[in-house]
C-alpha cells in the first residue's frame, strides 16, 4: 500500500543500489563523502589527520593582507568553529593531554574586509590540507569564505565522534559569477529570522546573491523612510508584517558576512497593487466605458508625478541597498487598464505609440532605468522588458524566466550584447516530488549556439521561490536541498558534474550535512542521516 | 514572472475575493471565524464575553462522574490553558482588579479517566457558552476532550490582545468513529518528539487514531523485548534510530491523553526485508534456477518456525499496545520469490493450492489472523487480503488503499459484511500543490449503492503519510493543513460541508490557529496570519 507503487523513478535513482552503498560507507572505513558543490579540481587521499576542537586554530597567514580584526574573516572563524565541531560543548572535560595542534592558515591578497561583495569579486581559492596544517589562499575575503565552507565539509566524525580531515588539495573557483536565490516577501511575509537562516544555508551551497523580491501586489512590507505610508497602508500589517530600516540593515549585514550580495527588486509598472494603498495617483485609474471603474491598474506612466515619486523612492533605495545592481522588474504588465483610460490613450497618440502598449511600457521602463542609472545603479529587468524594448542599448542585464525554449531567449539576449541571468529552469516554489532534484541539476545554461564572447554574457542563474504557497512554515524544506542542485550547476565544472548517478550519494551526504546544521532540508529518498533533524 | 502565471485555479479558490474578505474580517467587528472540523449543530450570536486568563477556571461539574484527579481531564486543562491564552505569561502584572471570573464546567457521565479510548468510545459532547460560564457535557472524557478543543477554537483576541468568546450552543458528535493518520517510521525514522507533536496536531483536528506503520522493508526500529536482534540488526542504527519500550509507552500515553488510539501495524508477509536481518530463517530464500540466489523474499509461509516466531512476537506486541485492534498489513506480496523456491512449490502442491500463490498468501494471513484473534485482537488488513481471500468470514476490518474506483471496492467489502476503513483518496505523502486541499475535502465515502446497514460498515477513513520522501524535516508542512481537510470530511455532516467555497475562509483561519500553536502548517494561498510562524 505504500506510495512507491505509484511513482516512476528515473533510472538514475536506483534506490536499492545507493541504499546499500550508503550502508557500506557507514560501516566501512571512514571516507570523505565529498564537497558540494564540487570543486573545480580536487585531489584527496585516504591519509587522514585527527582534529581536536581543543587544539584547532584559525590563523591569518603572515603574508595575508587581512589580519585579526577583519570583520568578515573573524566572524567566519566564529561561525565555522561550531560547524566544524558540532558536538563540542566547550566544557573541555575530555581534553586529552597531548592533542596535537592543527592550524588553518588563511591568506588573502586584498584587505577587502569592510567592503561589500560585488559582481566582479573573485571567489577563487586554493586549499591544501596536510598534517597539522591547512593553507587556504584567496585573492579576496570572499574567496576565503568559500574555502572555509569547503574545509568545513571535509571534516567528518568517525563512529566514536572523533574528528578527522583527509589530506586534500583543492583549487576552486565558480563557473558563473551570479548564483542567486529569489525570495518573495510580498505574497507571504517572511520573518527576518527566516531570511537570515536562508542566507546561512545559501552560503553552505556557495550561493552569492540574495534577490529580494521585497514588494508586489499583495503587500508592501518595505518601510520606506521617505514614503512611510507605503508600508503602513500597503503591508499586511503596519507593525508586525514590515521590514524596518533596521531589519533591512540586519539582512544586508548578515549577507555581507557570508559574501552574499543583496539585490533588491522594486518591480513596476505591474505587480504594484499594494503601492497604490499608500501613494495616491500612482496607479492608473481604470475605466469601464466612459466612467471610472473604481479599480486601478499598473503604475500610471503618463504623469510627471509618477517619475518624481520613483526618483525619490529609488534614491532612498539606492542608499539603503549598497549593491551596484538593482532589479526593476518590468514583467507581466496587463495593458487592459491602460487601454481603458482615455488620458493614457491620448498620451499614446501624442507620443506616436499608436495602440502598441508595449511602447508605452518601454517608455516607462526607459525612464525608470534612467533614474537608477543616474544613481549609479545597473538595472536588471525581467525578460519582458527586453522582448518589448526597441532601444535595447539602454538595457544591461536581462533575467530570463519564461518556460518553453528558454535557451532561445538567452541566445537572443546575448546576441543583442546584453548580459543574462537564467531563472526559467529553477522555479522551485511549485511543490513537486523531492526526487525531481535531478530536473534542477540537469540544466545546461550554455547549450546554445553562440560565440565564446556571447557565452560569457551568461553571468549566472537564479533559483526562484515565489510566495504564493510558501511562508516560514515550509520555505526551508521546499528550498533545500533542491536549490543546492542548481548551486552545483552554477559553481562546478559541467563536465565533471554531468552525471546524476554520480552526484546522488554526494548529494545525499550533503543533505545530511545541512540537516546536521539545523537546516530542515527534506530527504531525497528512503534512508537516514546519522543525525536526524531534532527540532519540532 | 511569478509562479501564479503557471497555475490554473479552480473556481473555488477565488483568491481575490477571499483576500478581501479576510481583510474585512480583520478590520471589521470581531467575529468568530468558526470551528474546524465543523460541529454537527452550531448556533452562535454576536454577543461576546470577555475572558481573562487571571480569572478563568476549569471546573468539574458537581454531577460529573470524573472529578479532580482525573488524569485525562486534569492534563487537558493544563494543556488547553496556554492554547486559550497564548500571550499570557503568568506574570500577572497587568491583572485588572475586578476581572469577572469565567467558569468552564465539565461534566461527564462516566469515569473512564484511566482507560484507553477504544473503537466504540463516545465522542459526543454538548457545549453551551453564556455569560461567565460555559457548560461542557459529555458521556466520556474523550467526548469532553473534543469539546475542549472546540471551546479553544471559539476563543479569540481583538486587536488589543483581549480575549473573547461569543455566546454559542453546540451539540456535536463524529460522523465516523475511525479517523486516522498513518505515519511510516521505517522508510525514514521519525524522532519521538516529531510523533508527539503530530499527536498534538491530530487532536486539534479531532483525529482519533494514530496508525503506526512502525516497520517495513528499509528498517525495523521497534525494539522488541523478545527479539532484540530485530532492531539491533534491522534498524538504520541500533541505538539512535529505534523506538525503545519506553519510547513506545510515551507515545501511547501521550496519545491517550488526547483521546487518540495507537494502532500498531506489523506488516507481513511482504514488506519485511528488514526483519530478515535479525531473524534467520524467517524470510523465504529465493532461487535462481536450481540454486539459492542469496536474496530473500516475503516471510516464509511454509515453516512452523515462522508461526512460532509470529505468535511470540504478536504476543509481545499485544501486550505493549493496549488497543483492541492490530493492523496486520498483508499488502503487495511479490510472488516471484515464493515461486522460485522448490520447497514452497512442494508445499503448494501438498496443500492443493496449484500455482495460485494468492491461496498461499491467504493461508499465511489466516494463520496470522488466528494468532492475533487468540490474543483477543481484532485484525485490520489492507484490501489485498480481502481480494485474495476465499474464507472472508475470518476477516473483520479491511482498509481500502488502491486508487481507481475505490468506492467499488468499498462496496464489495461491505457486501461481504466486513467493516471498511477508506484510505485511497487521502494519500498525502506525495508532494502536491498546497491548493489541492480541496481534492482531499471533496471525498464522499458513502456515495455508493448500498443499504443503510452496509453504509454503517464504513467505519471511517485514514490519511496516509508514507515515508519515502518524508522525515522530521518536512512531515509537518506536508501533513498540515491538508490532513485537516480529511478530518472535516470524517467528523462533520456531509451536507453542511459540501462546499469548498464556504469552507475556504474557515480553513484559512484554522490553518492560522495551527501556526499560532506552533504547528508548521503550510499556507493555502497568498495572505498572512496575524501571528506568523516564528521558529526556524
């Protein structure tokens, strides 16, 4: 009567085979199960070194540009210690005389400790683990963070709880510079704690961009300094369901310490119903025949006041969010309200747009892009804007989200000389069987005809977790570990990671590591983790 | 770019309409949103009474057969106090002089405080709420528990946090006597805490049977006193992934206090791979041609030692689990191993079974049913056993789980005079869109041609949560609130609860109540709860 009888498995799952394999791994000799996402080059041996939490030291190399006091690395050392030694209580009762010290020596070329990670930040690192010492070298502190994560995944415990690390050499760097996760805090409000924990889990999979789809039709939780009515009237609740300036700073600061950029999205002209509650005359009044219907459509693109408002709002946003990029949305604009409105129609005529409302949207987006350019921000837009836009040269980065032949769209965008972020294959918000992780793994973002230069314009990809059916109750198991499948695709070498079969046991092991770290990552198939999730 | 553009909604969802409705309910006059599952008769008025945690008293009525010291009700009073007054810290700083006392007076006809709920236990109750007093009357303490749950759902807070309850009269009883949830602790181990929390949530939806599918192919976590090798060799881990006798007692005791029966399932002869690890000669050795293949099939039905083992095991089980019923499984037996084995074939010949292995299975099940009958247990079996069995008179209760025309099967079973539990429409383990809750709601268990007597043989239904893709990380949001849709179908009057449209806002509200109680019940659609889930 069990459910399996209804499920068709892909050949790659081979549950029994892997089940036996895992059993073997548990009872056999201690083996490092690997690192997720897979490093670019990885050599390890069965030679292993014991580690003792009482005699383990993080150190800055003598040649390191960053030294003690470096907020990013000092913080990372604090965070990784309990991740390396999850059982260690600090009581030290069992401290063994003569534990040999082990030094993890971190050397970075640049002291970028107080900066923010940005789109060109190097995340390259080299990690060499030998007896009593590991050397971690990176150009930037962000690279060092990635190396610390890798090191933490190399450490394991035997059946008696002792810690070990094997002799290992790694030279690693990301395949794509943009590896993002989108959270939608408008359709459901996500408590700040939930966002912070998601940032933690992102770092475990080496994601480096948190795309914060902060507002949308259902609610406007961002508490603006300039326009406080937007949240006091547009949020689900003006006190409990908002992000204060302090909340936003906390998110950005937490993300920075993990080497994660925060990319805010203020989507317009569509998806803005909630904006209208706190800002009168912003949305287009819709008509029914010759009289006002009482409802409102997208942002009103014909009023100068609209652009004054947007300029002021985006000026604030550009100061609050330090990232050089901003997401302007621009997707799914419904033209029926615009076309019902006689003033809009008159404006169209005046501008020579005829009845082509895509021109009106392009006109609007052009204005918004100019506003943000003047604030020194590079705009990212959803593919709709590219599809409608004639003067594409004003665009910079296009996010491809629609289904169907998404690589055809990628190709069109790069042929126009614009950069691309790919989201289409990684819509994880829709509930699906956990074992469909392979669907998110077997994605080939560069499998289109194009020159090397064009392929370089694909700067990365993004997992989208829209909020219709997702809030703090179910976000984590819906996101993890499936998002990590996308993470490996975006970080690792494609040839080395093309086999789902080979990835599966390493992925199972990584999922157990997430669970051990308190992340409610759901199971991939029948089996167990040495340490199951114990929370409620 | 959001996911909604990919989703087709049933007409019943009307998200915008309900969204507006909920807004109204929150800002409008305080309204009791209702009780889930819907009571059989329910009258309430807008007359409301303030409640103060400092002046609220649970009391036994002077005519009540149970009085102070009744473990079930004393315990329930303790548990429901914080559920009634979730903000109350007990500091009493804000105690207002002159809070008028409110008494909830509970009267039961029978002192069944130290017993276990059983299949015929009355769960009927009457609840009358008026100024400064509520009267809760029931035949049994189990009925009183259901009434306490209902009362707890009537209490609400206004925007200032004050508590109120409206004048209400309720006469209530369950439509079906068997309202179960199956958890599978073999495919993944579920920590005891996770089981206990599921029992709590079950009580909130008035479920009354925990069907514990405790062992299966992948692991044998039940620690038997008589056969300790079964878990020491058959569990995922002999120490950390088992249920000790004390764990089992804790589950049974916790369930009892919520009026929930614990129905253990020891499924055989199939689904027993893990049994073979700790009990040699129990499983059938499979052959490849004329030699042993080294693999094992179902329980070996031809050896007297098999039945001796089963008699001893079930004797233990019958003592450990107090319920009068036991689930014997009997599903999905693969005959290929049996038919490969020459000894089995010789036995078939001797018994005159020809090559019909269903007869062998029926023979085996007959023996097991006899063993458990002798232990005074009523057997429940999966429908396969009914389908194969010729001497159906030895069967009592059949659980229908297969898809297709499940009501056809229900009809066949009741025509044979046997009782039925319906599970087919309530397989919730497969991930699906949250908004498919209506699929689990619009189930009509008695919509088959049959006499009144035959329909009475449908004793209830069960939600199945198989464990292939489910463990402690994702059990709760996958189970709740969708299982509650089944709960209303099994408790409430069908005519009053036939409309998904009408149920939706009450269901949204109930889901928020679950979240408020710390249950990670996932959202049904865009929106918010006054108190979002705050855990990690």
